C-alpha cells in the first residue's frame, strides 16, 4: 500500500460525460443510464474492493446513497488494474456491493481512461459536480482514517453537497482525499503532476 493524496483536479472542470458513457454496462450495482445524470448534481467515486481506506468509508458511502437518493446521482468507478490486483475485478466488486447494499452504478474502468481524465490518484477519491456538471468539490469525505478514532460522518463532502443543493457556493478550502494509490496497469502510470 502506498499512501497517496488526491491530485485536486481544478474546480470548474467539466464532467467527461462522453468518456463515461463508453463504460455503460461494464460493472455492478444499478445499470448505468446516462440520462440519470442529466440536470442534476453528480458524485463520482473512485473505489475498489481491497483498499483499507475504502473499507473504512463503505458505511458512510451507504449512508450517503440513502441520504442523497433522488437529489444527487452517485457513480462509482474501479480503475485498479486486475492484472496486478485481481481482487478488484467484477467478482470483488459484486461482493462489495452485496455486503454494503449499494445500488448506484459501480463501473469498471478497464483502460483506466476515466481515472486519467479525473487525475484520480487514490481510493477513495470523490468528485462532486453541480447540476451543470462542473466540478465544485474534490477531496476527503471527512478527517476520519483507519485507526485514528475520529468520527466517520462524511462532514466535508456532506457540506459541499448541502451547498450545491441549496444553490450556494461550495467552500474554497478543500482537503485532499487520502488513500491507497490507484493500481495502474504495468507501465501505464500517468506522469506526476505539479
């Protein structure tokens, strides 16, 4: 495990909807329907079955799924290479979804193009887009980490969602997400930014 921080994609970046549409049907959970993203906020989550940081936040993701139903479209991606981490393939994703009751679309990113478009660096790595599909938040769910005993409540992400739903600006100060690095296909790691 390599502890990695989010790259903090620039605020205002447009949701790469055409790229996302290419991945229709390659995943678990609810079927992906691009129309479900139209004119509503979208929360994109980079996840995987094996990461201890993802396992730590799974319960909060289940709560978010329930609390945001009908208001924000949730969309998960597993971009880890199944060549190096077969536990992060469809079978592992199915088990993860079943254990947590997730119903949002959770899709494979087999060529890792989506992770590269988002400059996703870690799992979990959340990206919140407003109803116009412009990035307004990227960063941590909250200050909780495996073993630090702080409450898992999604405080930072929930504040951003509340602001979007109220039509208010999202706070500018945003802390990066921290987790395991994305497991790139051998020889395919994107260049380091910044």
